[in-house]
C-alpha cells in the first residue's frame, strides 16, 4: 500500500462513519414521530413518480430558469460522482481505474464528466448571481446556501485542475475526450513530475471536499440531497386528498393533533428534511403575499428547527421535555392565517405537504386546548345547533326552493342525481341565485333531480378545516346516514368545498358516491347535446379558479369550457391562473375569521381581476362569489364589473 492509501483509509472511514451516524440520528428523530400518516401503497406508481421527478427533475423544471440550473447541478453530480468514485478506488488500489468498462464507454464517461464539470460550474455561477445580485425575496439570505455553492464550485474547480494536471503529466489515450481539461492542460508546466504533484494535490483537495461535503450535508439545507428522493417516493400520489381521519373510538389515543413536533408523522418530519428552501411555496402563498406572518417555507424550516432544538430530549425518550410546536416562530397567528389553498404544495418541487402540519396543529389547538379565534365560537355553535355555520334555522334550509318546483328526494326518490345545495346555496341570498340558475339548467336539460331539503346538513367542511374534527365527524356521519338511507348514487353540487368533502373525505366514513361539481356536470350535459348555449353574452369574462376545485381536485378546464361555449363571450385569463391562481381568502375556515393582519386577500385577488379589464368575473364557488363580490364593492366598481357563477352565465345563454 502507498502512503496515499494509508492516509486515505482513516480519512474516508472517519468521514463516512461520521456522516452515517448523523443520518442515523435523523432516522431516529423520524422514528420518534407518533402521528399517523397515509397508507403507502401502489409501489409501481411510486417508483415511476420517483424516477420522473428525481432522475427526470420534472417538478424542479416547472420553474424554467431555476429548474435548468438545479437539473444541471443534479445530473452533473450523478455523472461526476462516478469520476470521484474512480479517484477513491485509484487511491485505495494504485493504478486501479474504470477503463475496464471498454474504450468507448470510458471515453463517453470522461467526456460527460468533463462537460458537466464546466456546466455545473456555470450553474453555480448563475446561482451565485441570483442569490447575490438578483436576490429574490423567496430565497431569503441564506449563508448555508452560499456555503454550499462555494463547496460545489470548489469541487468543480478541483476536478478541472486535477484532470488538467493529470492529462499534462501522463497524456493518456482518452485525453481528447476531456475537452475542457485538455484545453486547460495546455497551461500546465511542461515538467511531468510537477504536473503529477499538481494532480495529487488537487485530487486530495477534491477528495477532502467530497468527504467534507458528506459530513456537512446532514447538518445543512442540503439534507434535501438525501431526503428529497424518499420524500418523493412517499408523497401523496394523487392531487385529490382528504384530511386524515381521527379515530375517536380508539381509546389508546390520548393526543389529537400536534402539540409537539413528535406528534407529527414520520412523513411530516421527512418533509422538513427534504425542504430545499427554494421559496417557491412562499412566492405563491396568499397569506404571505398579503403581509400575514405565515410563510409555508418558514413553517417547514421552523418545524425542523424545533425538532433539532428538542433532539436531546427526543433521543433520550424524554418526550415530556419536548417544547410545544407553537413557539416564537410558529405562532397561533401563523397557524390561523392559512387558507388551505395548497398553492404551496402544488408549487413545491419536492412534494412537501404543508397543510397536513397546519391542520394537525389546529386540531391540537381546538380539540385539546380550546384555543381558536373568538369569532369561530359562534360558527361551531351554529353548526352544532343549526347544522350550518350561519345563525339560520335548520328548518329554513329548503326555503330557497319554494315556488321553484324543485322536488325533494321524498317526492322524486328515483332521481337521476341528487343536487347537494350546501349552506351558502341554502341561506346566502346571492348564492341562492346560483343554485336556482343551476336548477334551471338541470330542468332545461331534462335531468331528473332532487334535493334533500331540510334533511341536508352542512358537510362539516368548515369545522374540519378549522380543526374541530369531532364536529365534522358528527355532521358527516349524519349526512352519510341520510344519503345511504335514500340510496343516493350520484351527487352534483355547486360548492367546491362540499364537492371535495363529499368526494374525497366521506368515503372514509362509509359514504361512497359519484360526486360532480356543477361545472363538470354542465360540461357533460353540453357534450351530450342536452344543453345548447345559443344567446349572446356580450361581456369580457375572466375566471377565478377556486382552490378546492382546482388545486384540490384538478378541475381547471370545465368552467373555462362553459364560458368558451357561450356565444360572443370574450374570455381573458388573469395572470395568476390555474395551478398558480390566487386564493380568494375564504378557504381553510378563513371565511368565518376576521382578517386583522395585512391587506385583505380578496381585495388583492379582485385587483388582479380588474387588471384584465373584464366586465364579468366568473366564479364556480359560493365562497369565492362572496369574497369577490365584497372585493368589487370595496373598489366601488359594481357598475363596471359583475361577479357571476358560470352556471348563471350559461343559464342566461340558454332559452
Ligand atoms: S395552503 Fe395556501 S395559505 Fe396555506 S400556507 Fe399554503 S399557500 Fe399559504
Ligand atoms: S417547502 Fe418546497 S417549495 Fe417551499 S421552500 Fe421548501 S422545497 Fe421549496
């Protein structure tokens, strides 16, 4: 063995041993998480998603510039690591190399290693430029990120110099394949022994940097290098997801929701390890963009900080000493500011699910500590007593339908479809008109439908989003009993919140139905020729995406198709649309909370609609309707801009 081998063995095993111990520590922290997570199934789909998004960098590349920069560094590292491995092997066994792969494969390998070394260096230069010159708010001021970039740049420079000296000193047969190193080798001294000394020096610099990097990763934001792959593998596979059910009959459960980081699930903890701190989530967060204290990026890194601050207690099993999850960073204002719009989750390149953590913390606040905004108290009371968040009587629920010849399920037990009206459609004057327009369209299409009448109750969605799982389950079970008793198979609703709850959450409680949002159902009726828009609608129309229709259920196109089918309606998009559409501010129970901090979200969204110069803002959600109508009123633009549901627009166009 050479002196290099003797020196390398302890350095290599010391560094790798340290790194593995740190990863083991992080694994133990994950294992200490007691919260429930989703069932892990569909392994084939998981492998496919991981390959597409990790090796293929699909989600990362959704942001073009940052994506190309990251993908270059990632792909470069994969190929350059093979070269590093060869250096390690040649240091352990003198003269060993990967030339046994065959001349063409080896030549291709060194060509790509050389090419990517320069490409990564350029990408690092671009990343420095963005962080130090452009300085977008979403990236913040991260010394850690700068250190990592310097590390990465150092790695690339050391490879280039190592290879340049090697080529100059030995003139190997594959030299011409390493275009950049070969060019650089022309600047090296002509004395081969000096070149070999230079080669050895930079090889050691490179190997020490690699091993130093391996030791640094578990302590830095670069932990995402290890965690992003598994996080992608274990992500929720479908866009549609319901909240986790609490089993109140499980007597072993002593904690509902998350009071401490250890009450979160291991997947929640893995999420915090996977965060790259790219800030894409923060960029689109309606709360952050209206000066609320909530940043979806910060909440993930703050939960990680809380976990690491408490690691001694967690690892020694003293869970009672772990400090609460609500602290100076994750305040109650942070937790209540979320509209559950999921813009953060959809934007995240490593599939972090912020809402799961926010809901878990809300559940603890509501169910275990009775801490929630004062105005929510009445909402809970109304839902308990009247089965609606508003202070209306349950016996008045079906009053809106009086004189409209709309049958109840008792009168039309064989109805083709059940029209789920929802609380807004039942009690709110503006939204009663939307349901009336939709019912009118069903009649025009000759659909046999019925309503539950006074048997319908709030789905429980507001209670669940706010954290009152018990109240939600009470209402959900009662509704499911009613729906099953009437043997309902198909439901259509104008409310995306009801739609999401009925479709994605009721199955967990035995309520399994085919559920449509009215925009989906109307498109079907148009496609089968049962509805034919004919009258002109001479307006410029923009469409506001409802979060619970779009980001929660991928229904983006149907409302747009309805508008496009209407003669003479001129459609214009808002700048932020579809997946990047801005929330109206009403989701996540925010509809019933006062907005005391920052600018009103609905005003900002209304301003975005005004910027399109549309004369009509179309919505497909009763909450969006209320928020946008208030926004237009606040801007005193009622004479220039109307807010209409897509069903109302379509109804006007059909005789
Ligand atoms: S769900 Fe919406 S409001 Fe909540 S943190 Fe994410 S982006 Fe912000
Ligand atoms: S949560 Fe996702 S989008 Fe947000 S900073 Fe972390 S990696 Fe980026």
